[in-house]
C-alpha cells in the first residue's frame, strides 16, 4: 500500500504528516508504523478499507433499527423493489455513507467536499448529467425497440398515481446516485488516487476476482473478470512511463471493478450487464477527470435509473420494478435484449458507453485548452 505523491487535484485528499520515528522505538513498532503510515499520514488503502467496513456495519445497524421503528419486515424490505422499500433502503444507505465519509474526512483531516464534490457549477453539472443519462437510456431503448428486442405497453397507473410514483422514484434514485457515486467516485476514488499504483491496484483487483469466483450467490461474475483484465494494459503502461496520472487511473480501474463486483449480488444480473456496469463506472471516473467533480456522474446515474425503472418499466440491474408508467418486456436473444438484467444487459450498451466517454474526452480537451490560454486572451 505504498503511497505516491498526489497527481490529480480534484481527486486528492490532504493527509497530515507522519510523526518522525524515534530511533529508540522497538523494531516491531517501526515496522508497524511503516505498514500503517506513509509520507502523507495513514496510508490511503487503510483509510479506504476502514471506510468500507464502517459503511457496511452502520448500514446493517441502521437497517435493523429503521425496520423496528417503522414496523417494516426486514425480509420484505430486502426483497421488494418498489418506491417504498427501495426508498427505505436508500435512506439507510445514505445515512451510513454520510457517517463513514465524515469519519473518513476526520481521520484524513480534510473537508468532505474534497472528495470530488467541489464545483462552482455543481447544479449545472448535475442537470446536464441528468439530461444526458435520460437521453442515453432513451436512445438505447429506441434502438432495442427498433430491432424488436424490447416491447412496450401502457401501464395501469392512473395519472394522479403516475405523478406520485414518478416523484417517489425520483427521490429514491437521487439517493441512489448520491450513495453509489458518493462511495465510489467520491470517497474511494478521491482517497485511492493518493496511494494507488499498478501493483497495489492489481493485487486488490485480483482479490475482488477471487471473491467473485467463490461467491455462490454471485451473478455475471465473468463480467468482473473481463473488467479486471481490460484495465491491465493501460495501467501498466502508465506505471512503466511513471506517469503523473498513474494514481488516478489505477484508482479508476480499481473502483470500477469494485462497482461491478457489488452488482453481482443482484438477482437477474448477467455477465454483459456486469461488464457494462464496470464500463459505466469507468465513464463516471472519466467525468471526474474531465469536469473536476462527480456531480455530472451523480445526475447521470440518478436519471438513468429513474428512466429505466419508472418511465419505461424495465429491469434495473436485474431487479424488476413495481409501480411504473410504461411496461416493457425483453424479446429475442438475451445478448441483444438484455434478458432479465434489463437494457443494461444488452451488448448494445457497450458502444453507447464508449460514445459517452468520447464526449467527455472532448469536453476535457476543450477544458485543458482553455486553461492553457493566457489570461489576457480571455474575454
């Protein structure tokens, strides 16, 4: 877990310096300090691991307490995918995330906004991301419909109920975007950028692949392996060239593999869907690099999930929703329709995500050119 110097301003979190080692300290204490601390304080890998543990434990505690207070069946809450049960779980997840993030910021002695949340134009970035997410999902479904791989029918919601459930789902997926992006593209990406390198990231990715292989309840684990292998060449090249961006892109690779691994626990997932999840996770990392914050990704994530769940009534990462406006059903081969995984399981999602990343790369190139212009040439 050897730390390296920070190279990416938007993803770097300041850590206090390590106190100098005393020459009279026992050898065991010096070795332990070297394992735990680097040039910038507690090593980023330990901070990330502690964050995940705290997030997991507090999420379970809040779930049990919330279910008892509200009189909700915990089994039903974990199985259902309607706005009420999903909303309960997302509120719990959000509270757990905030708790873990604030504790992580306290340990790192920094502001929680330093985790890729600082932006003067965060409202605009969020809005553009939301529009892009809804438009991208609509384009994908239009292509699937034209090919005969998905069929739509009108749902049975009345207009007043449609508005109510539409707003309820919007709230749910706003929390989903905040929770999932807050964990991966905010805290973990921001923290690991400081300490990730090719070898450390490779070892962690290999561990995630091993965990996927022994998980009897995992779905689409081949997608985890594909995402792991795909990131090796680029990160290795950055390492061999001693690039200043090695930390950020290795952290992007690692968090994207973690992101898709966590989705293997969803029922109905497929290998294509899991790989697509890794690819969209990497696209969100590209957006952080291109725009300097995670707000575009949060908006995209929230609107994409809302459109496919409520607006079009498709499965979301293998989970069939309730209380939606339109109703859809996959048709034809699963490779094209996505099958039980929903449109995210269609192979057609892959070129769409690549197109989104190319658009972000164009935005980044223009941003870099503007930053390079002399100030007296700017009007």
